[in-house]
């Protein structure tokens, strides 16, 4: 049973090693000289304008959270779809209940106006 998880574990170890290698290479090989031009605020190639501590609307955060929730949903639906035949009716009903909960949440957010983007 544990041996079937070995490729996934190896993938996580490899991904962590690559990430650590990239951070290490950037730290040891990257330039560390600080110049006044590097220390200036930079925003899309233009001088930054406006307050740096401006508060964002709650709608922005709500939209971001909804995006993450439905992005995570796709992470769960893809493996289910791949092993649909092996899971049988139990797997189907479990995923159906999962999707019903998400759809009810989406309808609730829609009715509350959380998906309306006002500038």
C-alpha cells in the first residue's frame, strides 16, 4: 500500500529540491549591490502614484477567496473523473454531494451580490 505512494512522494521531494535549488542559486549567485535606483518604488514601469497603504475593497478579497475555492474544486474533480469507473456509485454520490455543496455556496454568493464587480 505504501509503495503505491512512492512516486507521489518522490515528486514532492523532487519539487522541494528544485525549489530549494532555485532559491539557493538566487541567493548565492545573484547580485547584492543596492543602488538608489533599485531602492526606488517600481510599479509597471511608471513612477508609483497614490498612497502605498491604500485599503482594498472587501469585494476584492471575497473574489480572490471564491477563485481559490473553485480552483481547489477542480483539483478534486480531475482525479475523480480519471478513476470514475473504479469508484462506482459510492464515489459518484460522494462527488455529487461535494458538488451540490459548492453549487449551493455559489448560488448564495451570487444572490448576495458577491460576484458583482464595482469600480
